[in-house]
């Protein structure tokens, strides 16, 4: 997975660098060097943080602080000549940290691919703009493609699909090792072979990449507007390329103010449109909790006795979670009942006999010791009583908060 991701990153940087050097010449070498070095170092540092089990929010916080620092530096006139190169390298470095960090995490796989894909796509756009393909787009969308951009697009799709596939195979390997019983993890680590893609898998991956490549090449030209823009804008018109770095001392603050006001108006309009849906968001968890409690107590259709007993114990677990006594995955039923009894004694009340009875019935059924006649009905009564007993000491505010508690 790491090797494939680095192929995706390095390939995008090589494509982007070669494209700029070919069309722009050696004038932008300092900016290109800062961008490439910053991105590579950022990905390396991000993956080291991931291997050290640092949470991804640390990288996001670092990125936010860096962007805020760059904005304040620009506002207070710290944009000295040449400092934009440092800022560009630092920006790529912070983005690389986020991409490298989430590339090895269990989630946000597509977020990790965002930065390298940006370099691949930038290469395609630069080449098409340099060859004035906007006119071809207006006449026939598909014929606007050139051979080199198509090759770049194919490798982009291929490396992206390969990265996602290897990431899922790595996730499956971890599931086989970590998702088993604790006493079997050492044996599984040695006995279960690593999940690897075979030749047929790579052929299927190549075919999938080809299908995605063809679909992207056909559909993407229709997603870019080439006609007149809103309010007389010049979208689709080829203009003279401008210096992307500009003059740091000649900053258009009026344009910044207008952009901020436009964002504010858009946020206000969006807020007015979303205002009727706010109650639905606020009532989401209470309604789901009410439905879950009702379904656990009174199933909508007949269920097997073992399933009914598991649902009734889940009903009790929700009550224990409301008072902060929810059993962990490693806790036994006896441990959960014992903690609830200790908490009741600290409050000066007697432990709930109904909770102890419900735990005994669930434990016996869980370990396959059979279901006695009338135990399902007895557990239903004991579960309802235990739910009330464990919540009897809650204040009104605690009961209100329990309705908005996230349930497992």
C-alpha cells in the first residue's frame, strides 16, 4: 500500500514538474522546487506520524494553524520579495502531512489521494490550455483531448484504483489479525498469510481502471463550462496568461472584502434554505433512540427466543450507558452488574435484583446453556424493571441529555 501510494504521489509530481519545465522554462524552477520538496517531505512526515499512531486531527490542526499564520503574515506586510516561495513550499508541506497521515489510516482513503491527484490533473489542464483546446471543446467535447493528457489521465486512474485496492487488502489483513479473539492473535499473525492480489485480481484491476479511464475521458469535458460566465464573466475565453505570483506589495484588499461579503451572502441564503431542516437534525437522535427502545422491548415481528433475549439485554445496556456504566467489549456481564451494584451502594440504595436476574438469564443463554420455559417473559419483566432501577438516580438534566446520547 505504501509503495503504490508513493507511486501515485511521485508520478503526479514528476508529471507536474515536467509539464511546467517544458512549457514555462527555467523561470519557475525555485517555485517548482519548493512545491516538490515540500510535498515529498510532508508525505514522509505524515506517514511517520501515522506509524507512530498519532491521531489525524493533529495534522489537521497543524495545517489550520499554518494557514492562519500565512494569512496573518500577508495581512501585516510580511510578504517580502521571495517569501512567496517559502510560503508555497510550506503550503505543500502541510498538505503533504495531511495526505501522508490519512494514507495509512483506516478511513479517509480518498482524502489521501486528493493532493497527488491535484498534481496529475494540473498537468492535464496546463497542456490543454497551452494548446488552446477550448475551441475544440466548444465544437466537439471528446476531440479536445490530446495523446499526452490521455496518457496522464490513464496513469492517474490506474494508480488511484491500485492504491484503493491495496488499502482494502491491507484492511482485510488487519481484520484477520486484530479482529479475532485475543488468545488467537499471536497464532493468526504467524499462520494466516498476508492478503495479496493474485494475477486475476490485477487483471480485473486493470480492466476496472480502463473502464473508469474511458468514462472519465468521455464525461469530464462536459463538466467544464466553456461558454459565457455569470454576470458577463469570461469563462471559456482564452486570455493572456498572467504572472501567478503577482506583486506581493500590490494586494487588492477591496477584492478580498467583496469576496468575503459574497461568501457571507451565500452563507445567509444557505442558512435560510436550511432553517426548516434544523429541527430534523436536532430530533434525529431522540427519534432514533425512541424507535430503538421500542423495537428492543416490542419487536415488530416474531423473533427467535435467543434473539429476543439479546435484544432485552441490549435494552438494559442502554440504561446502564445513560448513567455512565455501559459495559466495555472486554467486560463480562458479571462485571457490569457488579459495577452497577457498587454505584447503587454509593448512592445509598440497594442494588437492583432485577438487573442481577436479567444478567443471569442473559449469561446462561449466551454461553449456550439453554432457555428454560418462561425465561423470555421473565427477562422482559426484569429488563424493564432494571432499566428503571439503574436510571432512578438520574437528574432531570441527565435524563434530557440521555436522549441525545450517541448509541453504539
